[in-house]
C-alpha cells in the first residue's frame, strides 16, 4: 500500500513507474529495503481487495487523520464544514478496461482553524482539502460526522446543493446537533409560496466583494463581448436585483418545520439593446440554523469548497483516476492508495509548527504548503538532490542543493521525527 503511495509521492504517474523505483538505489536505501514489489505484483495486490478490506484501509487512514488533527491548536477545532462534494458529491462514471463502471467519489471531512486541512470545507481559515475515496451520501455524512466529533470539533456543519438535500435524514441530523444548509429544488408549491410572500418581507441581498484591492484600483478593460452581443442582437440574461426572505417549511419526510431561506433573482431578458421582459427566479435553502442572518445563510450555501481543484490534483497530480487495473473494487483500492500521496502532503503541512518567535511567518508558510499543487510540492520537498550514506547502523541524508523551501523542509523533518501517538 505504501509502495504505491510512495511511487506517486516520488513523481510516478502509473504502476509501471514502480519499475524505476526498483532500480533506484537511493530510493531503496532511503526506505531501508533491498527490493520492492514490481508493477505486476502491485497490480495483483489491488485485485485482491474486497469491499470490507477497502473500508478497513480507509478506516486506518482516518484513524491516523484524527491523530494528525489532534496535534493542531485549539482554534482548529472551532467548526468542521462538510460541503457538498465531501459527501460523495463528485460522482463520475469511469469505464474500466473490462467494461466495469466505477463510481468515483472524493473527499472526507476537512478541518478548520488558521490553516484548515485542505480547507474550503472548513470555517475559519480555508486553504485546500485532504482527500479520501468514499461513496454514498447520507452514510458518508454520518461517517464524517463521527470522525469530526471523535477528533474534537465543537461544531459540525453539513452543506450541500439540491442533489444532497436528504430530507428523510434531516430530523436525525438535527437531533444529533448537526447544523445543515441544503439547497432545495424550486418546486411549484415553493415558488407559489414565495410569490405570495408580502413585499415587505423581502430584503435586498448585497453580495460580498470577491477580494479587497490592496493598492490602487485598475482601469477595467473594454468589454468587447458585451458590444458583440448588442451588435449581433443575441439574447442574454442580466441580473438586475436580488432579494432574500425566509419562512418556516416542513419537508414531506420530516416531522418538524425548518427554516427555508429564499433568494429571489430579478433577471432581465434582453436582445441586442432592447429589454424584452423580466424573468423572476427563486433559489431555496433549508437549514436548522435559526440564529444566522438569512443573507449569511445564502453566502454559506454558495461558498465554494475548492473541490474542483482537489479533483484536478487527484486526476492530473497524483493520477488517482487513471484506473490501471480491471475491476471496480481494484480501481477503488488503487484510488485509495494513490490518493494517500496527496493526503501525506497535507499531513506534512499540518505537522509544521506555528509557535515561537516567527509564528506569523511559519503560519503563512504552513498555509502555502497546504495550498501548494502536487507537482510544486514534489519539486520543493521530494525531488531534491540528496546523498544517502549508510554508516554506524544509521542513514545519513546529505542535501546537495538549496531551494527556498529548504528551511520549511527541515522544520517538517523535525516535526515528523517523533512518532504520532494517541
């Protein structure tokens, strides 16, 4: 299992690259091994997994994940926000070599704090996310909730779009103390209720600025696209106003009413420079949070979880989606082991200390390593020239070159030297 993960962590992109690791004396000396399994044996190893063995492997990874989380400062455990794709959201049907269809699903809970464990899933302090290969929806949310509670998070929030509004589980999650914000489909009875809501109940919705200008604002370039739309008389939608309101709503599968936050978007349908008509659209969010302002609930529901970046890194960075073997379960096992390389990168960053005289600088470097793409991480921390010497029953690693991340590398080495203990 670690052999496949280490292959990726050393720049390998497929099982065949393990052959290069087998011929690399420095690699073997660093592991303290005389030989490692060849690519054929590694592929056969993946085929020997059944579903129970894969779940056990993920459980072992999660146990270590919790132990890493527990080394973080207290602010880290303020809140864990498990967002839409953490619950098995990015499902993609991948055709295997023998025609088996493989459901892929990425993500387990992340953690919060100043530099969250792959962040966007966590408030406060967002950066990038760690991954684990999971499947399902409600049962995986329950698994993530149990993991976060076991780690010591004070608050757990579920966030999902309309595909994950599992209304039959809302009562159970509410009783367990979970805060949730799920999107709801704009069904006819909800639209009718929103239309009947009095005008004074609606409040203008002002969106936050995407970023704050640190220097002087730059002049916006000429909008060439808008001019072409007008000249060629294309139909286009233009947002003219947004408003927010709320009212109690009991989903059919629930025994109690929850808070339904509604966003009304006034869209102007235009053709060329002519305004044709207004198009009113509604977006609904169901939550059990009765304290947060309606606008903040909308912002929380719309907040990005950075999963597109994670999927890209697992696809093109560590190659977890290559599907090199031939069955559904063997693909799943390979994905778990390969994604472990990305997880090890996150754990290395989380083990970096942020205390002492240079705490602010260390925290910034820790966040930078968490945000770092996998290829950049390889060149900064792994693919560096080193001489490995065996002497007096010990291994000596002599760094033969310098790069700007060497100080962080040595800090991480000092932090990872002691074994992790419960």
